[in-house]
């Protein structure tokens, strides 16, 4: 009986830590994606790329532990952030900003 309780407690701990990690990555991704949008609106492509890449790391990490629509939104946000970073490196600030804004919407949906 004690073994079963210990195993159940371990499983619950692993599940709760995965959910907590997804929440942390989702929050960090949203912060960086919003910063990328702000920098894009300020015509600062260097910082836009920096924040888009940071947000990308967090959306990819969150997508690893999420499921269903939340995972799909994080994956879509990752694609948008890749586009934002690519266009930012090419100094296409308006296009990069649009992709960052789209990523913000997907991250918000993925964090629900």
C-alpha cells in the first residue's frame, strides 16, 4: 500500500511540474513577444530579433509539454516568431512586427 501511495505521489509531482513549466515558458514567451512588438514599433530591428528569438525558445519549450489546442497555438507562435526573426534580420521591420503580433495572439490563446 505504501508503494502505491509513493508511486501515485511521484506521478502527481511529475505532472504538476510539467504544467508549471509550461506556464512559466508561456509567460516568458508572452513577455518577450510583446517586447518584440514594442521594439518593432520603435523601428529597432536588432532588439526585435533578440526578443523574438528569446520568445521562440520559450514557445518551443512550452510546446513540448502542452497538448491539444494549446500545443497547436504554441507551435503556430513558434512559426510566427521564426518569421519575425528572419524578417527582422533582413530589416523588414513592418513585416517582422506583424509576425510578432500574430505570435502574441497565439501565445495568449495557448496560455488559456
